C-alpha cells in the first residue's frame, strides 16, 4: 500500500465518522463510528500497515502537545467566574467519582484495568490519546485496547442517563417562576474599550501560520519545562497550563487552534493514532474486556449520582442538574450542547419556555463538560507516569 492510498483511506473513514456523528447529534460519536469501521476493516482484510504507511503515527504523536496547548487556550476565565458553582461541583463530583472508579474497580477487576480506565471515565478523547500512547509504549496493549473501549462505550451509558436527569432538572426549573427572570436574557454587554494585554502582539502577526508557530513554540517551552522538572509533571499538563497563561498574557488569540486553519487535520492525526493497536485485536479479546468495562462504567455512574446529589444539596443547585454536571465527563462537547437544546425543545411548551431552558441549561452543561475534560487531561498526565 502506498502512502497516498493509506492517508486517503484513513481521512475518508474519519470524514464519514464525523458525518454520522453530526447526523445523529453525537449519539453515535466520531470515535465510536471510527473505531467500529476500522476494527471491521481490519477483520475484513484492511492492510495492517496502513498507519505506518500514512505517516500519521509520527505526525499525530508530535502534534498531541499542540492540541493540548490549544485546549488550554479555550479556557475563558470570565465565563468560569459566572459559572463558579458549576466549576466547583464539576471538579468535586468528578474527583469523587473517579476515585470511586479506581478503588472499587481495583477490588473487582484489578489495579491495572482500574488505573487505565479511571482517567477515561473522567472525560475527554485527549486523555485517551495520552493514556493510549503511554500504555502502548509500555507494551501493555490489552490495556490500550481497554482505554479505547472505555472511550467508545461510555457514551451509551452516560448520554441516556444524563438526558433523563436533565429533563427532570428542566421541569423543576419551569416550576420555579421566581428564577425565570434571571434567564430572560443571558447575553453579556461587551465593553467597547478593550484593554491591551501585557504581551499582546500586533494584529499583523495573527495570520494562520504564525498562530500555529506560536502554538508550537509554547508547546516546545512546555516540553523543556518538563525536562527541567525531571519529569515530575507530565509535559502534557504543563502544555495545558501554558496554553491558558499565554492566552491571558495576549501571546495567543482566543480559539487559536481553529484560526490556524489546520485544526481539522491536527484533530484527525491525534485521534487516529488511538487505534494503531486495532490491527492486532481479535474478536475474543474485545468480548473479554466487556466485564471490566461494565464494572467501571456502572461504578462511575453510581458514584456520579451519589456525589452529584450531595453537591447539589450543599451548593443549593438542583441535584438532578448537579448529577448531569458530573456525567458530562462521559460524553463532553458537543453532546452537552445538543442535549441541552433537545431537552429544551422536549419540555418547553412555547418559544419563551424553550429559550429560558436553553439559557438555563446550556451554559452550565457546556462549562461542566469543558471542566471535566480539562480535569481528565490533568489526571491522565499524572497517571501516565504510574503505568
């Protein structure tokens, strides 16, 4: 197989997976469809050397840090300040649930599987990329496969549970007439005068290739910082922090990765390398991992329900909504947005109620999904050193 054919096949499969995800409003996620098509492809005779021939293994591996820096760049402190209860509840509930997943899972299925699965339950395909790369490097390919299965199947558990609970939260909100006035109009009035940031660069340096160069330079700085710290903190975690810091200083523009006009390819390369072990996977190996998968996902949902209910009571937030904030870790954006919109349409009896529900649910769910995704990256960065 030539390199041109290999990269064409992979990009085509990835594009088809994204198309199906969009059409099903992320109920069938890109990762789920992609992994299924590739696995069936390899079982049906797709050449096993397709990843090496395409070159995505090297490129994707080198671009992971840039993707993480771009994630840090998206952190909006002003929005987090407005959603401070959402931030605290999301962090606490996911922390409690992830600890529960590990310790209860360790007792039933063993330390290795529980340790590999815990940061994946906490959310984000990026965490899966980090764990998959580390486990493959360590020669623990069965654990790398388990990471993929966690990422693929937790949507099927998290989405239906969260959807039903979010409907209950929405109905409770509609009954509380006094709270409606807060959500009549959530648009913030932007100041006409914008303060110049400390290290803000001239607009002439905001063209796509320069933005990409800045992302790469900051990622390289994070890499060398990790070396100076002698690996005490994973460079991925530092890249995430640096992405946020250099955005606040003005070196990076908001949504920098998108503005490079290369974000689609970077995301493709980083996600596809998750599946480099699939050519070696046999059907019986997939079925053998279903039992530990059910244990970890079931434990995670149970811990999420208990911790979410308690945090909701403590912070005076609808317990159903607090549970959903935790469970966003199982599906993330854009499902958080789609789910909020669908619930609003399902239970709102008129245009005003639909808009109120969207204003009430959507910012909280999107913010919660972002926080749990960030948490999982940090967690994966630390756990990667333990495998």
